[in-house]
C-alpha cells in the first residue's frame, strides 16, 4: 500500500479526482498564485529595452 502524497497547498492527503491536490478549492488557490505571480520559475534576467526602440 502506498502512502498518499500531501496536497502542495494545505498538506492534506491528495485525492485521486483532484490530484495532486486534495480538492478543487486547493487547485483554484494554486492557479490563483500562478496567475497573481505568487510563484515564479527562475531564469536569466530580462534586459530592459531603451525607450523608443522596439
């Protein structure tokens, strides 16, 4: 028997129908964090453009 992984939002056991989350609510919270820039994937810094240049 395998142990259920924890929901990345609240830590409760994940449910099969909402995997890797425990519920639709936690899935929506996670999406909101991505859309609100609460999460970010590290990368190279973006060079700022000079005004008036495309």
